[in-house]
């Protein structure tokens, strides 16, 4: 399951950010709430660095009472386009897998 998730985790995180801006810990907590408990926070933070570098999110640093400022990630237009592509690819793939399963 974990290996299968690695290929889809970016799309899942972008979908979470499509709901509302969030910082890394909030994203990890949301993943756990959705049943993705096996995903380590380090994996999420590494993914956030990649989507930041690819220009899929905008970042705002907000003060934190617990330490350094938090990076709040907001899905931008480029990220929305990537998410839409993820959903198209996911639909296509899931239809093919379902057809194979029903054989």
C-alpha cells in the first residue's frame, strides 16, 4: 500500500490544499484523518519542497508561538492545473484497473 501511495501522494496533497491553505503539520494530520496513517511527516515535508520548487504552491510564512515561522502552502493556478491533470490520470487509470478486475 505504501509503495502505491508514493505515486499518488502529490495529487492527494494538492487535493488537500485545494480545500484550504495549510502548513506541513496540518497536511500530515489531514492525511492521518483520511486514513493514510502510514505516511511519515518527513515524506510530506519532502513532497512540499518538491511542489514548492515546481511552482505549484504559493507560500506565506506566518509566526508560530512554538518556534520558527510556519510555511503556509496555498495551491496556485499552476497547482490547480496539476491537480486537474492528476484527477484525469487517476480516472483513466482506475477505470482500466476496474475493467481488468471485472474480467
